[in-house]
């Protein structure tokens, strides 16, 4: 059998470069300032309100989510990334933080410690969703949870306050807080039946997903974004009118605490969130970017029954999460100002090989003295180094040349005025600190 010769690759043809998978994204240095600002504001909130870090594995048993988020939820049926191990275990990339945090709370007996446990986490979550503004298939959540203790509405108000503080700390404008109560295991089943009775007469008008939701979890009919379904929910029964006495008193307490702080809110009886473990208070923060609503930038709610779904005892809990990438998208669209650098930058430059070697040690000595140093020692041209100093927005440049090495001095140039003078090395730390003051 003969074979035709293989064609030689055409000269100059480049192989296609790999790109990140659809819905995934690279975090690039251009966004460093935005990420840094979010981390700074989050750290301030953590310290002020007494939260402690918890981190769970990226991979969890899939049942952690099936039993809590809901087997019929969009997350479990459409969006969860799963894999089977060689040992036969079905694992999932975590699509959210709350269920794993409760699993860790129960598994490590955190209920034996001081209550409530105030916990926070920040890391990647994964959902096979349609990519949209600030939302990817791998994205980061900033999560705050209050687990255990008393079922007190003050914690609902405090969690809501923390996310409002987060948004205002990031200088995000035009924020709207929407609130609802979806009741408890006493009053919610009654409301579900009333919802089914209402939607039964409109079943032919529902989208395919809502036909399924109608049978397994009618609350989610209120969460559908399809235009036809959204129009139907406008005339659906109002959950706030169906709350039992206990749930009504709890929700009233939440509103009174918010009123005490003069926090504006909108009552939205169609707000239910998309997860099975929620009860009573649910909330979402909305804003606009470039004149368009971008969806919820933060949200959460109470989940007093979640511990029971995982095999534990009833445990009062309230929490929420914000999508970091969505926050950054809004910050960019609204042109929110970023805080200036915490420390003034001093740039070290050199002229010549010997000065380069001496500068290497000099830079580390200044850092040890607590001075914020930047450098571009790999660049040989002094002009190129000083351009780098401008990009770093440095206040002072310290210039080393062969003459300065022999004399034991360094040139200190004020990059604002352009004035410079020669300073002995044994006085340089004192001189820098004096000028930066």
C-alpha cells in the first residue's frame, strides 16, 4: 500500500496560542489595584466586626451541595462541575461557600467554642453558567457567615450592614438593598401551596424550567428571569402576608435595626434566592453600571436548617457573599476612585555594573529599615530606570554611580521638583524619612 507524502508545514505559520477555557479568566496585573482595594476594605471589616478566617477545600463531596443547595436547583442540575475519583467518590468543585463552611463547623465541633462563630472566606468558586458582566465559570466569593448562638435578628442586620459597608468602602454608587422573608418550615409550606394554586392556572405560560420548578420547588418560580415568568410573578401571592407570628416578629426586628441605622431598603416579596437552605430573611444588593442594572453584587440570607441537612442539630445561622469580579466590573464601569498607595515610593537607580552590584545590597538594607523601595535593576539605562520610577509614581529617586560608590554617597532626586543633592550613605535613612514626612 502506498501513502502520499505528508505536507511540510508552511513557513511562517504559527501554532494557535492556547487561551483560557470559556468562562474562565486570567487575573492580570492591570487589576491589581482593584483586587488590593477589595482586600483592604474586607480586612478592615473583618477586624472591626471580629470575624475569623476559615478555608474549605475546593473539592467537596457532591452530596454536600445536593443535600443543602437542593437536588433540583440550577446549581446542582446545570452548573456544578463534578468528577469521580479512582476510588469511586463523586466530588464537586465548590459552587458556593456556605454549605462547606457549615460542614466544617459541624465536622470540627466549632459549636463547642464561643458562640456565635463569625467566619469569613475569600476564594474561587465554580459554576458552569452563561458568562456575563463580572461573572465567570470560575470566580471569587468574599463570604461572611455568623453561625450558632441565638436566633437573633440583630445578626441579620449586622450581616446586611457589613455588605453595605463593603460597597460604600469601595465607593460603589447607587446601591439598592432589597429584602424579603421567606418564612420557616411552619409558614412556608402553606405559602408554597398558595403559589402552586396561583401558577396552576398559568402553567401553559411558564418556561420549561418553571414547569419543573412548579412541581418540585414553587418558590423558585419567583426567581425566574424569563420575561413571561417575570410578568406572572407580579400578581403572585405575597409571602409577607403569610408569615407566621414568629417569622413576622423576626423580620420586624431586622427592619427595626436597619431603621435604627437609617439604612434604606426596598421590600421585595418576590425575592427568594435560588438555594433550598434559606429561611426567613433574604437580601440582595443591586446597583447599576453604565446605566444598566448588573444584577446582585452581594446577597445572602438566614439558613437555620442547613446544619440539619448535613446531619447536625438545628443551628441558627445567617450569611452572605459578594462576587469579587462583579465588584471590580462595577468599580470600573462607575470609575470609582482607588485609594492612593499606603506608603510613598522611593526608587533606587544605578549607573554602571559596579553600581548595580552595590545597589542590590543597598535596596535590601533600605527595605529592612522600613522604606518602601522599588527598583528596575535589570535595566542598564539610567533613563529607562527613571521612566520606571515615573510609572511607579515614586516621590524620590536614589541614584548610584561609580563616583558615589567611591565617595560613600548617593544622589537624592525629588521627582516632583527635579531638585537633587548628594547625601552621605550613613545619613540616607534619616534623610529619606525626613523628606517623606
